[in-house]
C-alpha cells in the first residue's frame, strides 16, 4: 500500500521512517479492525492527514505481511481540474453539449466516490486518461499545478471536447526490412489496425514513425497536414514498402 501526506509533511525532509512512525498507530488500528483499504481513502493519525495513493489488491485489508510505501511528495488538493473528452475512430459521431459531458459523465463518476459515505477522494494524475462509461476523458491541467493531486467535492471542474482535427486521408507504410518473411500476413489487419486500436488517441504528423510487433511504420503523407488524429471518417492507406534508407 502506498500512502502519502496531504498538505504539510509531518516529518522534515519527508523521511520514510518518520512518516511510518506517525502512521503506525492508525495503521495498526485498521489492521486489527480489518478495515477495508481503498484507493483514495483518507487516513488521519494524530493531527496529520494522509491518503492511500494505491493499494493492491483494491478493497483489501492490512496484514502483518503488508508492505508499506510512503516515499513521494505530499499531495495537494486541486482547486480546479480541466478535463477534455477524447474522440477516436471508434467513437460515435454525436457530440453532446459540454454541459452534458459534466452532468452525464464526470459528475456522476466522481460523486459516486465522494458520496460513498467513506472518507475518500479521487487521486488524479495530469495527463492520465479515464474511461467513464463509453467515453475517454483526459486530465489536461490543474490548479495548483502538480503532476498528481486530490480532487474532492470542493474542486471546480471544467470539461471541454478535444479539438484535435481529424485526417481525411493518411498513408502509413512499413519499412521493408522489418516485415516478417517466415509467414504470410495482412499488413493492415495483423499490424496497423491493432496498433491504431491500442493507441487510438495518438496524433500524427508526416514523417512520424512507430513500431508494432517488430514492424516499423512511417507516415508518408496525410490530408490535412498534422498534427491530427485518425477518426471514423479517415481513409487509411498502407500500400507499398519503404527502403531502409528512407528512415
């Protein structure tokens, strides 16, 4: 279980042994009571507040054999968080009003945690992508600025659509010397489509290259000019091969 202070550090210099010393009485109490430990759970020990950043497995209780990690900067409470709703070639064509993105997706998702009756909050990392029902939301920015922080009922939330443009056409070609020669294959279905499915929010430019299962690809042309994303209406071409000298 990974636990970090919230706000001021109870120990000068963030000493791990010192933090564990502050936490020990409450951790021992929770272990004896077999309290269920969840991500985002607040732990108050004396006058200090901590939060569970990560517990494995989720919804488990502490034992004698539990490993404790307390290294890391104290977490701040986010005053503001900005989300964008991402789209990709698997997304539907309809786009709700941004107010619906908040009321139908973000608000219910986080309210479920804050209103669970437990002393919990959501821990967010700037840049992470969250799956909420059938849509993906990315944490774009926060105030105060921090890589990771706490979102609670007092956090102001802003939600917008991702405005990354969509390609009309894109031509992606493999390098000849990276293609398998021991078996037959379909370059699109066996290599290109699986890569795009796993990296569906990636934006591309001409001359970008990437690898999948050992095969290297390069974007040789696209309309309009990037950066842009492959969408439902994008025509994808993958005919031809590239000589290694064109890397």
